[in-house]
């Protein structure tokens, strides 16, 4: 990534705040997330409730519902990370699916149907879904055949958030004039997160036991990720301590508080703002493009739309009006 460097020798008060990776378990639970490999059986809500009770949290949410029979990547958000639930829900997803046909499909016809179901397609929620049935479209970026064996095929679907794979099975059946069932479903990516990043329920329980009963937090510290890792797919900017304090109180970002910013970000776009220590300050919307603000010595350049930094970490450097 290329950045506009606006301050060549910035400094930060090392006695205030701290690096995200240096946070302890309690601090990560206040603003962190877990990437779980959901097992077949429980609902996503049941899994989140189990984790919430395990850690004794009042609230813990999940990002992206999986049906009880489905498995795979399920982000669990704790504390301030729950503010990012909508962002996680909008991530693109990839699924590995097992479809069972009532009879062996012709290979050429199957390829034709899978091609027809790629791109912008209608994707009406199935009747078993809790979502209100309505006509809508979703983008299928790719629909690839991995393997076929008799009446079963294994395929990978890369799709827009909110795509119903059961609906794709139904549509294949309509186009092939035969019944098609979705027998297995495994989510292997959600945004930038993959199964390689995930842990099982048993691994989470074991790590919790080591922390609580043995005073060994190392395993949990590898499992509970700082909130900052959820924002790495956004364009970013770094600000001074004084600007971090102002943003934490809801003030706009002013040009003198900026240290660097990614090039080529247009006005109206969201930017992830961090401190020099890498702490998430929040997400702002630019009021000036990142390329234009280089020649702007002062004034407002962005407004906060999500504040993630506690107000009391960086001290205020302005006086309240009398």
C-alpha cells in the first residue's frame, strides 16, 4: 500500500495506551473476537451463547448465521467488537458444498447450469429460513466443480453476503429437471478470515481452562484477536495522540492531527484510523479525498462514524467552553 506521509518524525506518549498485541485476556474480551470452526448440530446462536457463558460475558455476538447442519468459519465478537457485526455480516463468503442429485446429471448440462448460476442471480430465501421471503438478487463470483462421484458433486461457491446455498440447489434442480439436495455445507472463508484461522469449541474450552485453572493465558491470547484485525481490509490512516483523544470524544479529524493516510481514497469513503501504537481509534468518513488533503494545511478532513477508543485513554488537550 502507498501512503501520503504528512509527518516524518511523529512521537507518541509511551506511558499512555499500548500495542494491541500486548493486551491481556480481559482487555481482549472487552474489544476482541474469536474465529470459531462451528461444528454441525448447534445453531450459531447456541454456539455464541455457550461461549458467552463460558467467559461470563453479558453480550457476545456472531457474524454470519450458519444452519445447524453447516460447519465452518463463524466469527464471535465480544465487547466493542460487536459494533462491527454489520461489517462482518457484509463480508463475501466462500462455501464448499455437497449436492446430491436424484439422478446422475449430464456433465455438459451441469457445467451449463453452474455457469448460468454465476454472476448476478435471483436468490430467494428458502421456506425454512427465518428471513422474510422476498425477491432479491445476490452476486455469485464463482461456482466451481471440485469433484463428482455418481449422483453427488462437491463444489465451491464464492458469493456475496446473504446468499442462500439451499436456493442454489433448488435452482439447479429446476434447470436440470431433477431434485437436488444440499447435503453438506462448510464455510471456508468469511472476508479475509479462513478455516486456517479458526479453532474448535474444544480448543476454546481447553484454552479457557488453562487460563482460569492454571494461570496460563498463552493459548487464549492466540485465540482472542484484538479488534484491530477486523479492520485491516479498510483503507487506513494514522493520527497523533491529540487527534486520537479528540476523535474518541466524537470530534472531527483535523488536518494537523494526521500523520499518514493511504493514497487514492475518495471523499465520502470510510477510513480506519489508528494511533502510532496501532490502536483502533475508529472509522471515519473523509470529507476531502486523501490525495487532495496533502495540499490542505488545516481544517476538517473527516468525520467519525464509529468510535472504538475509550475516551479516558488519551488526555484531552483542549479546554471546555466556559
